[in-house]
């Protein structure tokens, strides 16, 4: 979100792209069921999978909004790589296996 303010005078398309990426990530964080999340609608595993989609979005958005040749593109590429790296370094919480009762025949 801070990049949007930084880009606003230099490149409005990059600023808008930053707002879109930042808003999507904020919404995802608020909807995930971990401490700090406002609602428990998305599991942590689903959050991680959606993060991979956001990483791809961040890396591809300069082409979609036609500012791929500008210097601001570097921020989006790095952001996509860092989101992917963080997702790979984060492990799912261990969920204990449920015991299955044997049914009497």
C-alpha cells in the first residue's frame, strides 16, 4: 500500500496496481483463521494457496496494465518472488489425525 503513495506522482498505473495488490492481500489476511484475522472464513492452507495466486498476479500485473517497460515493474517482480518464497517457507500447522473407530460387524 505504501508503494501506491510512492508511485502516485511518477506512475499512476503502477500506483493503482499497488493498491489492487495491497487490498487483495489485506482482505486475504483479514479473512484467514489465525491470530490477527478478523473473520475465520479461510483456512491457513487455503490462504497459502491463494497467496500463490496473488504472487502470480503481482508479477503479471505490469503487463496487464501496460507499464512493463517502466522501472516500477521491478517492485512487482520482487513482490511476487517474495510472496512465493514466504509461502514455501511457511508450513501448515500440524493437524492431529483423527482416530477411526472400528465398527462391530
